[in-house]
C-alpha cells in the first residue's frame, strides 16, 4: 500500500502531529509512505526546521505562493493560490493502489477549488487512487473560520461574522459570500468518493448535519511514537508534600481562545497556595508564584517537566481533540479542564469530566490524589493505569490502516 499524507505543516501543531505519526508508524509497518507539507512555522514560507529529522518528507509549496496567500487572505477570506499540480506525475505513476490522505489544507497553503480539480484529474487517470480527509477543525462547515469559538453562525450560512479575529483573521468579512461555493466543493469531494474522518465527535456531527448522516466517521487521536518512547522511560512521580504545582500549556500564552487569561490571573491570586508553571511563548503572566518555562520544542524535556506537575489546567475554547491532554493524562498528570466539547470528549475516555471556572479555582489548590478523585472518580493509582492505555497511538494507526484497506 502507498500512502501520501498532506498537511500544511510538518511538525508544528496538533494536526501535523497526527499526520506525521501516521506517516512514521506506516513506515515502521513496512508500508510506503510520504509526507507532503506546505511550509515551515512562521510567515516566510520557508522549509520546516524539522525537515531533515524525518524520512520521506516533501516541502511542496513555493515561498511566493504562501507569502501571497498570507497577504491577501485578510481581504479575500480564502487562499487564492496554491495547487498540487507539481505532484501529478508522482501520483499517477505510482504503481498499485494509492491513498491520498489530506489533513489541514488551509492556513495559506492551497486553493480549495484547485485541490478538487487535482483530485478529479488524478481519479480520471488513476482509478485506484483513494481519497481520505481527516477534519481536525470546523473549516469544512464555515465560510472562513477553522475554529468556531462557540459561534453557530455556520448553521445559518455565516450571515454576519461576530468577529474578524477568529483564526484565520481577516479585515473584511466575506464568509457569507463564500460559504455556499465552499460547501459545493466539499460535495464534489464526496462525489469523488472521498472518505471523511474526524478525531472529534462534535466536528463529525457538524459535518454530517450539512453533508449527510454518516458522511464523517470518528477515529480518535492518540499519542505519537516519540511520546510513547518517552513515556516508557519516565518514572511515576509519587505524591509530593507542599503547594500544588499547576501547569498551563499553549503555543502562544497571550491568545485568550487557547488560554483563559482571567482564569490564569485568578489562579495567580491564590498566592502561596499554588505554584503556577507556564509552558509556551509570550507569557503575559508574572508573579511570585509563577514559573515561566517558555516554549519547549524538545518533547522529552516538556514531558519530563509535566511529569513533575500535580495537574494541568486546560481552558481552550478552540481546540477539537487536543493532544496535550492525551499526553498529560498518559503520564498520569490529572487534567482540570473548563467546559468544552473537546475537553469533555478526551477526558471521558479515562472517566473524567469538566468544570466551571469557579470549580477550577478550588481544584487547583488540592493535592494530586484529591484532584484525581474529584476529576476522575478514582484513586491516583487507578487513574494512572486507566489513562496509560486510553490514548494509544498504535490503536489509531490500526484503525486508519483498516480503514485504508477497506476503501
């Protein structure tokens, strides 16, 4: 079996982590796999800094294309340029069945109409090509946004966007003009036999409400190969005495959609009752009970640091199936999450639940074992054993390979 994974970035972000893990696990099982990505992190359209770290990866997009899309998206609300035509010969000349597995194609990478045209052309030339698309966000149902942040305007055609800053941000709202045409393109993908998957039940339900019942099935994300190796080396930390160590993790700690700024400040106000540890860029939090670790690119160092924590607080409103929760729970760190579909879906796999902001402020001042009991209804030992097996990346691969083979 031959597989091509497509994602805008190689190793930055949750979707990239899933796509890259599928690629690496497929290679381990002896399958032929390549990873195609748009550009590295940042706005220059450069090659990913991780490019040389992984086998069989292809940077696909010229820098000028991504730079032009970044510059014009704020006015046009869509990526005007970008196609996969330079891969046509590689795809059509691949012997035997081939799976084209798409992940995140937006974020200044590809023009959606060009992607559909490419798939039509390829299917006509090579009928044994199969199309799969994993939906990591709500982009397939909205006129522009990848994250709805509680907005349900997509249900009525994105008539008036309540915010221009929701990712990807714009200066002029054209979502209402684009949503019908965009949905027609997804209908064309369905007509081509494209199979849609999402790690998130709420994303799948949104897609199915527009495109038909059962059109999108669910395969949950799991922790990646590298994290599994790290976890096997980490020693369980016995319960400590003293103030609870509470972690907050986000790429950009300033973004309120990912990190509830007021909640973190309220936790800081607990003073000597807790020790707050932040992991991420641009931390706006500074105080005697705050330790800012910065953005940690080394997964081993991040996991080792989190292993020392008594809990991780998760307050994102925009994530859909956050891997950081799977990773923290897998090493036995209880997660205290505010109410969201994403957090509830992940926590439910290990028997957990979500809380209001006021309840979070009480929980973070408890001991690790008391937090485990309150969140998961189990002792710390039982919670750790349960969570260790709940988020298996190997299970994710087996589900996807089975799905590929049954296409």
